[in-house]
């Protein structure tokens, strides 16, 4: 494979040749300094213009179509997306469970009031905590449902291998 400077040199020379071929002779003559005559511009046939753009020789790149994404790359991308969705679902489900559990515990744990008259045993704090935690659990359940549906749809679109005839034999495509 040719090195980068070789490719740049070829690209630059091909671009210059194409620009010179497209530029009219009158424009080139007006750019010449006084006293110098512009050489006669011979029209460039299409075959030679194509030859100027595509170098020949052992370093010439072959006209090979770009390969499709490999099966490994497609499966790797699908697995990364699945992992991301599972993490998102797990975090949102964890927050939902934590809010539900804390609200339930605030209401379910029995109150033990000491006989000390300085300790206030009113249950208002418990009711306030439950009133905050249950709506928070409801709000946290929304992304849990969204990520659950996304993960289910993503699992349904799992890449499936298909054997197809290809040049040189069979190919497994996803």
C-alpha cells in the first residue's frame, strides 16, 4: 500500500491536471507574465484525463468495493448497546425500588415512644416521608418502563446470521 505522502502527491497532481484541463486557454494566457507566450493548449481527451487521475503501476490501488461491516463489528455494536440499556434499566429500577422500600418502611416500622415527655411521638414525619417517597418512586418508574421497552425491542432486533452465496464461497451475514 502506498504511503501517505505518495497518496497526497498523486492526489495533488491529479487535482491540478483536472483543474488545468477544465480551465479555458484564454484564462491561462491572461495569467502569463508579459513577454512570455502561453503554450498552445491541446484539448485533453477523456481517456487521458481519467489516466491522469488514476495512477498506474505496482502502487496503484485496486478498485475494490468497500467491504460490508463485519459480523464481529455488528455483533459488538449490538452487545454494547444491550449492555448500555441493561445498565440504564438496572439503575432506574434500583432507584424505583429504593424509593418504594423507604416509603413502605416509613409507614410499616412500629413507633416506639419512650415515656419521656420531651420526645415528640407524633407520626407526621412518617407520613411526610411516605408522601415524598411514593411519588418519587412513581417518577422513577417512568424511565424504568422506557428502558425496559427499549431493551425488549433491542433484544428482538438481535443480529441473526444468514448464509449466502458470495464470490469465493459462502458468507455469513448479519
